[in-house]
DNA sequence: GTTGAAATTCCATCAAG
DNA sequence: CTTGATGGAATTTCAAC
């Protein structure tokens, strides 16, 4: 899983991040190389797990997901089985797009994407009925200013 | 930009979210239809902006991006030109992967992906020297529990 | 909506310089 | 590394049902 990534690799990744639908020929042209080495590098990085899933960015609002919450969670319980249960609850819920364990006094942050505020409440009630949490603060997004998965390579 | 999305469209989107690299034939088989109608629907949704950019998920840690911060920002300035300047600063910085304007006492939340804590500090110093902000809290991610762009269709 | 066929392009590989 | 060639797929379009 440990690979050397050189400047050409980085160029390839940058290009693929921008548009993964391009043909090999196009990618090769953009990065200033040719098909064969580019293809070999892509395969190597795929095998090494550097390049993962290929996906499409969907327009959340056009599809009826008009509400996005960032949820700050404090808990007093830090035992292993509580954590396992909590993690499972997060993994099982598709409306949780991101979940991070934090350093500091806030223990977790979630990004939750739902149709509306009501749907968030349903999610919230279900979550706190499943696992004990000490304190929950929900931040409601009014406007998505920027959203990208691209790394600043 | 306003399109009717039926159950078949949703199935197509779900399939493409999971793996955008599949062939049309495969997608058609998975959703229980055939090539032509699936292709027509994909094109329609692309034109309507429902389907956006096609991209790849990269392994951030393997590429040296080991630090991820959620940044909570309070500001006292709400004039139009301050906001324009602030937005531009966010758009111009590739380490800002997400930026949302919030309801409530916290005005903005950012997700910032950088190589390490030092790189975050460079970002932070640059940002506050460009625009005035009243209060900034940085939450450091210790562990990315979940990360997906898939909508729960 | 479906199936099937067409031209074109692309993928993935391999040989050769 | 490069170019060039290849067989097999996939894309995109179209006609016909």
C-alpha cells in the first residue's frame, strides 16, 4: 500500500480528479505522456489503493436533498462496545455522508444530508434512541459555497 | 434544470454513484432495462445538471494528506463586499474541500484537508490576513470514520 | 418503451525501437 | 520511456418494431 508517487503520477491523478470520464489518450495528452505508461501507472495506483472508487457528483438539491446538517457530538461514554455500536449506527445510515472522530472536547462531527428538517429530526431521534450521547449540536447549512472531493495535489 | 426523476432514473443514479466506471450494458442489466433508454436518461440528466462531474476517490493518507480540520468561523462583518472577498478566498484555496454558510451563531464551516498541522497553520494565517474574522475554532479529525459523496436515494 | 445493427472510438495488450 | 498495431469492447447513433 506504500507507493512512490512522482510528478507524472500526480499529474495523472489531478487530471482524473477533474474528469474521470476522459479517455486514456486524452489523459496522456494532458499530462504530456503517452498511453502505455499512463495506463501502467493508473493500474499500479489502482492496485495499491491510491485510486479508489469512481463516482459521479449528483446535484443534491435537484434530487430533493435540500437540507444539510453538521452535527457536533459530545459523549461521556468511551468504552469499546459503546463506540462499536455508535460506529455501526453511522455506517448503517446512508444520510450520514461523513463522520470523523475528533481531538478536543467535541468527540465526533457528522455531515448529514437529508430531504428537509423533518427528515433530520427523524434521523436524530433514531440515533439518540440507539446510542447514548451527552450533547448534540446541529449546524444547519444555508448555502453550500464549495464542495469538492479533489485533493490539492 | 427542473426534471422529473422516476424510479428508474433513481436506480440508474444509485448504480452510477456506486461505480461510474461501469459500461452501459452493465448499468442497464443492473437496473433491469436496456441500453438505449438508460443512455437517453443519463444524457437527459447530464444536460439538466442532475448528474455532474465524474471523478475518482483518492486515498488522501497515501498521498500525504494526513490532516483534516473542520473550521468553525464567526464573523462580525456581514457586508456584501466582505462576503465576496471571503468567498473568493475560499474558492481560491484548494485545501478547502467544503465550505458552508450556516444558520445560527456560527457563520461558516469549512473542511480543510492538508498535509499536516503546520500546513494548516499556514492556511489559517493566510486566511485571517486576507479577511477579518471574529472567531475561529478548528476541530482536528483523528479518524475518518466514514466518507461518501453518495446521496441516500 | 424494445431489439438489433452500424460506425466510431476506446481499452488493454503486446511488439519493437 | 516511445510509437504503432492489434482484437475485442464500449460508446453513440439510428432504424424498425
